[in-house]
C-alpha cells in the first residue's frame, strides 16, 4: 500500500471506531442518570452533597458520563479496528492472535477503570476531604467531582494496557525481558512522571496512586515478555577447531619448498 492508501485505511478505521463509540453512547445514555448517582455515592457516604452552579451543568455531566461509559462498552469494537489496521503488516502465523488481543485488551481496559472507581478514587477522596474542618466546608460541584473520577478512570484504563503493549513489542522482537529488567530504574522514574502528568491533581499522593500500579504492571509486562517474547535463533554449530581456519599442517599435499631447495634441485 502507498502512503495515501495507508491514510485512507486509517481514516476508515477511525470512522468505524467512532461508529462503535456512537453505538455505545446510545446504549449507555438511558442509564446515565443511574451512573451519575453511582459516581456520587462516595461523596454522599461522607455526608456531603453535590451541587451544580449552572442550569446546563447536570445535563452535560450526564452526557459526558454516557460518552465515557459508551467508550468502555465499545472497547472491543475499537480494539478490533486497531487490529484490522495493523493486520496487513503481520505474518500469517501472527494473525491468530486477533481474538486474544481484543479479549485481553478489553479486560485490561475495563479492569483499569474498575480499579480506579472501586479502589483508588474512594481512597483519594477520603484523603483529600479529610482536610475539611469547622469553618472549612467543602462545596463540591457535580462537574468537578465527575471530571475528577472520569480522568482517573480513563488514565487507569489506559495504563492497564501496558502489559499487553509490552507483550506485543516482545513478540515483534523490539524489546526483551532482559532489556526491560535492566532498564527498570528508568521505568520507575517514567511511572512517577506519568503519574504527575495523568492525574488530575498535582499532589504527590495522587501521583503515587498512579505510579504504584504502573510499576507493578511493568513487572507483569517483563514476565509476559519472558514467556511470550520472540525466541532468539539457535546458535550455528561450529566445527571442532572452534571456527578457526585450519592449520597449514593439516592441509593435504607436500610442504612448500624453500628457495634454497629450489636452487639445489635446479642444479
């Protein structure tokens, strides 16, 4: 395919991914109010009430929640379009990994979102709202609270794809488990940088909440690369002289004649 054909194929895959997202949005839109109530439960359990400060805020928050929920629902379809885009460049024996790629990628994406909603964000909210005291009462708007949760959820859903990405790179021979283990210290530094960039707040606490699971996922990726990575080609067997050229004495035929002997023979 030419460069323009690749661009056309990419456009087709993007459009079909957007169609899958639209289908997910249509399915989740009727449940958006219940999803918003579910997201508000951590705040209500702590005795606070969410407010909205503009007439359209509650409506747009429900639309945003439906869109993100539709994205998680459409994850298998979107991953299928990603696979179809890279499939022409794969070998025949590599195309059998389509279903595992879609299934594992979807499970990891959903698992990352669930880990954020049920483990990370409740703990983060308890910590952050513990600074409330007499004379300092939180007034949390619906939009700020939902944005806080959705950014965490999307970020964790994305970083949970790290083991799958490492496995694919290892199958392609671009990385090895030994190289990943050797560069572990740089991965830890990168995890904290990613935590600072992806988390919606700049404090060290939320940065650590992102970096900790990211480091664990990197270790899982190292194990997956060791198990599923491309094997090195077998070594070519060498001869008994360890690949060295044969000695002159082992070459058949008479030994070379010295110049003095040649003169004597001529006389």
